[in-house]
């Protein structure tokens, strides 16, 4: 029956209608629905832990900021102020004011954490690898996925999985989540993030061409410089030792006759060739080529793809 309580009830209804129903459920909801990752929508409906597990694209950062500002200044602080007046002038329960103060502090802390959070999802492992676009999905207890050279192909793959049995995410080249479908725990989303990170790293390595020159059973050159690799081939051929097989391996695949402008004499097809000066070039068989390719692959798997021009003297 307190006049103060009656006046406060009107103000409480008014601020709730303006700050929550109109401000958040209509205006901010409309903005949040434009966020393809749905992180802003999850934050709006108080699914904070799930929202923190999603990487924000750059065009969603402003919406994310608006969502958090609307919750703090359109709901938490106005209600806390009115609750404090009610406790002082109506209930005279000063102990409960401490509880209200703690809730306001928590709201401000949550606002600070939200607006200062990194774009990358909490728990996601970030590397400097810049690779291709990744689509990753969760199957039972692990992540699977594929990477693509362009967004159109990746989007088609995502669309096939969207709405299906498994949760799925579409990542861009910077490992930012462009789209996602499904609902599951943050640890499982982190499995997708880890998978995407690994895929991106592998793709980045694949995109960088490297060369290994193998002379018989020995790696004589590891380099990212094609001209250096071709020069080494010509050097050994210039020694007029056709009985010694030498091959160039590019990204774990033997370079064949005529590729990169190399003469056919660097090939190996199990036959012979008579040169103009009367000498015979021996062309080795496919089994020999496979063995030397295996040697190059073991070298790359052991030492990693060449990152610098490193030569091993034969």
C-alpha cells in the first residue's frame, strides 16, 4: 500500500518494457539475427558460455557490442537502481542492497569481458597458419572436415550438412566462424576449432611449393627455390654419369618429363636414348622412381618442408 512502492512499480514496468521488450527483444533481436554465427543471439538469451565458444567475424563485432550494452544499461542497471530505492524506502532491508550491488558489479564485469574479448573463440588455438577455408563437423566423439580453395565450394559443403545429424562450422582463411549449425558443449566445439586449426596449418604447408632433389638413395638438395633445384639437376647431368639416377620431387611428387621446362632426359622410363654425340642415356624404371620418391617423402616427413634454401652436399 506504500505510495512509493506504487510509483516504483510503474517505473519498473516502464523500464522493463522499454529496456527489455522493445530494446532487446525487438531492436537488438533484429540485429542479432543478422549474425550468421548466432553468437550475438546466444548472448541475448543469456547463453553466455556457448556464445564465448564462437569466433566473431569482424562484421558482427558492432552487434556484439550493442547486445552487451543493451543488457547492462537497458536492463541490469535500471532494475538495480529501482530495487535499491525499494529496499531503502519500502522494505528498509539494507543487507539486500549488498546483493544488488554485487549483481551490478557482476553485470559491469560481464560487459567489460564481453566488449574486450578477442574475436577468436575462447579455447581456440590460434596459429599463424593461413590456409584454405575449412568446414568441420562433429561425429560422435571427434571432429571431421574438409578444406576448400574457395568459399563457394565450402558453402555448398556446409549447406549439405546444415540441418543434419551433426553440428558443423564453416571457417574462413583466418579461422573465424562464418556459419555454424547445431548445439553442443563448448569442449566439443573446441574439437572443431582444433581440427580447423590443424587443417589450415596443413593446407598452408601444401600451398607452399618445395623441392627435394634425390641422387640415387641420397637427398642432395632441399629447397623452395625451383631454379636452384633445376640447377642442381643440370649440375649432376653435366657430370656425364647417366648410370646415376637423379629425380626432382615437388611437394612429394616426382616431376615428370617436360614439367617446369626440364628436358626429357631427366625422366626415368626404363629405356635408353642415343644422344647426338653417340652416348647412351639410361632411363630408369618406375620402381626406381617410386623408391626415390619415398626417400624424398621420408626426408620431408622427418625434417619438415624446406623453409629455406638448404643444401646437403652429395
